[in-house]
C-alpha cells in the first residue's frame, strides 16, 4: 500500500486522533475509510454510460413480456383520445 503525506488542520488531526482512540483503530484506517466513502459517493454521482446503464439494469423487468406491456399502455393512449 503506498504511503501518502497530507497536511491537516490542527483541529482535524486532533479529532482524528480522538476518533481513532474511541473506535480502537489506527488513525490511518479512519482516513482510508473516509477516502473510500468519498470516492464511492462521487463515483455513484457520475452519470453512467450506455453500457454501464444496460449492465446495471439487465434483468430487472420481471413482469412478463415487456413488449406486450408496452403495447397495452400504448393502446390506452389511443383509447383516451
């Protein structure tokens, strides 16, 4: 695992030290968890490309033939006029 040197405000470093003691984990583990959480949040906010969207949604429809369902809905539009 690569090492990284960062500068923190005194209050932030003091809080990390206290939180690490409270959780009984190394301060570096808290930083790793925070960075991972931030990265996952940011990645989830990005709009997926078409291939990613198709991969994420493949197999979600479980209510029979989707084409029959579409045609039934479109038939409702024709009847509404």
